[in-house]
């Protein structure tokens, strides 16, 4: 894995941490159901991208 891919993975991991915190807050407040769904989709896509980068 090159430095560029490693940096991208680090950025994605930081983003995942932030998204998971937002999701936890959104689930406790449940003002907007769409927000929870969107956050879950963002987390899934970021995790998939990390896996793709690890595989290459």
C-alpha cells in the first residue's frame, strides 16, 4: 500500500468516527428519520472504500 492510499484510509477512518458519533446522536434525537438513513449509507460507503483501498 502506498502513502497516498494510507493517507486516504486515515482520512476515511477519521470521517467514520465522526459519522458514527453523528449517527448515535441522531438515533437518540430521532427528529429526522432520513438523517439516520443518510448517515448509515455514508458509513457503509466509507467502509466499503476503506476495504477497497486495503485490497489494492
